C-alpha cells in the first residue's frame, strides 16, 4: 500500500503517490537546472509543467484514482530527460 497525497500542480488538484511526487519533483528540478541559463526559462518550464498537468488530468479522467510512479515515468520517457535534449 502506498501513501497518496493531493498536490496543486499547474492549478489542478492532483492525487499522487508520495513516491511518484518525489519522481516528479526530481524531474522538474532537473528541468530547472537544465534551463537555468536560457532566456525565457520560466516560460519553457511552465509550458512543460502545463503539459504534464494535462496528461495527469487525462489519466484521472480515464478512471485512475491517483497518479502512480508508472504514470510519472511514462511521462518522463515521452517528454525526455534534460540530458536527452542535446
């Protein structure tokens, strides 16, 4: 059994497993580090986070009770990690 918390992500309340939240936090932190010196970094990160929020909502609308590690990992694979951006 995994602990589930509710977070506010891009203006949406998202039920998410604690371990999935940690994965998400690590990913968003890596994005912030990668884009730290880019012009418009806040807009870039906001756009990526908005897309993640949309994907979370799609998952929840399909009947998922919460966002899992598997969901977050699938999104990361689909969007790519900062080290893949080169």
